[in-house]
C-alpha cells in the first residue's frame, strides 16, 4: 500500500520545492585584470584598439556587444525581475498561475493513485491557501502537502474503548458489516471476531441469506474461531437473522454480536432497502463498511452509497497488502468523512491493522 504514491509524491515535492532557475545576466565581462593585460599586449604590438563604449542604465553598466545589450535591455523591460539576484528570485511570491502549473502534475499523480477527484480538489484548495503569495524559499512544500492530506484522514476512535463504554449500559454490543460481494466482508468479520475474542465473548449472525455458500463460509469461520453462529435458510429475512442473534446473545450473556449482510451491488436499490431494514430492526451500535483498497473509486462510490443509506460509523479497507497505490484511504475518508478503523493486510485472522493516519502519512514519505 502507498508504494507508488510515495514514490510519486516524493518526486513532486522535490520538483515543487526547487527554486526557479536563475537567469544569468548576459553581456558577460571578462575579469578586469585579464582584460587589462590583453589591452597592454595589444598596445605593445602596436594594434589599434576599438574604443570600449560603456553606458549605464539604472545601477547597471552595459557594454558592447551592442546587439546583445539591446536584447538584454528589451528583456529587462519585459520581465524586470528576471535578472535580479538569487535572493530576490527566491523571494518571488507564488502566483495563482504558477501554482496551477505546479499542481497539474500533482493532480495527475493523485488521479493515477486512486485519489478521488473531490479529494484532489480539497488538497488543491488547502495547498492554495497555504502557498499562494508565499516566498517559495520560506515554505516547506512537504509539510504543506502533509498538512492537506492529514486534514482529510481521520484517526478512528479506540475500538475496544467504544465497545467497553457501551457495554456498561447495554449488552450485546452489535456491529453490522456492509459491503459488496467479494470485498472481504466475511474475512474481515472473522478477523474482528478473532481480535475481540481476546477480551469479549463473541457470536456471529449469517444475515447474508442471498449469496450461495455465504452461510457455510461464515459457519466455517465460526467453527474455527469457536464462536456461536445464528443462521437461517437462504431467502429468509436477513433482519430477522440479526434479531435472533441478538436475542441469543442476550440469553447467553454474549458481549458482542457481529452481523454479516448481503452485498449484491448489481441490485443496488433493493440491497440498500435490505441494509436499511437490518439497521432499523437491529439498531447496531456500529456500522462498518468493508471495501477493497485496490478498487479505488469503486470502493469510494460504494462507501458513499452505504453511508447515504445507513450513516456508517466507519470503514474497513481490505486487501491493503496488495494495494500499491494507497489513494483509496484518502478518497473514502474525504467522501464519507468517516474514520477508517482497520486495514485488512492479508488472509489470516491476525492480518488486521488498526488504521493510523500518522503511519499512513509516514508511508507516503510525508
Ligand atoms: P465477501 O464476499 O465480501 O464476504 O469476501 P470474502 O471475505 O469472502 O473475501 C473475498 C476474497 O478476498 C477471499 O479470497 C479472501 O481470502 C480475500 N481477502 C479478504 N480480505 C483480504 C485481505 O485483507 N488481504 C488479502 N490479500 N485478501 C483478502
């Protein structure tokens, strides 16, 4: 994750942070001594020297080659700042126009690395606010870029503390997992169950009664993890599976119930109605969207659709281990304004990493 983006951002920061090329004054004059010696030699040989015509404009002295001097003067009038000292060049303020040119390259890098357009616009705005009118010499481009990405990413609340807080007043704590088929939902549920088991009693609910083999898949995880699974038949009402799982948990003093749901995005409207119903009936304490890190804009759009429908608590980005780009984290955070709780980093139960924005920024080289 972030492999490509890191490399690209690094080269952009390097380029953007470079002071502009300094244009040397034309009409180079040879060092005085060398010139004097040459003149003396020529005089000794009896040569007639051309008179050296010098003239002043402002504080500068110009001398022939005359044609070159005229050209230089013309340029000076056109761009009076060009021929100034290194310090005055570095002190030049960054204009809107120059910024746009500079940003075009970064925009392309971000698009290529799965950062959604609206997130790019937000980064652009933030960079503009911090850079326009500033002397490039006095700005640390890297920290400015870091700040604009940092503002988008959200650190998640402490997962265990959230659960512990609620468990003081209500039991079981209910977490509903949503996301499209193949996104890693079932695997993520098993990973979360594995993690929670260290502190709490856990049970699962097979509320995906639509996808063939989904119940058996969750059953396998439940057996492996040694936790209870509430299941019904394919085609049964998913909301009622959740309800039964919660009733079972209450009866058996189970701390946390994890509900799996269906994810047929090809039938988006009915899926969203189903998810809304599960949410309404089971009143989950946490609603987590599971999306594939590698799918970029697809995952972002899915997250938005689920968030619009059931107001997500947060996000799990699966398959971060095979995602070299890394921009999806920035995109989903920006679009949903919800924290990423975990990154899925492999297929084993242990491969679940708490999301940490500082770590992400570091892995981006920022
Ligand atoms: P679901 O249809 O959303 O329930 O998706 P599954 O949990 O069945 O996952 C689909 C595939 O993705 C399976 O082969 C998983 O082993 C794999 N998978 C899930 N999470 C991860 C992850 O974090 N990293 C990798 N590399 N593979 C994952």
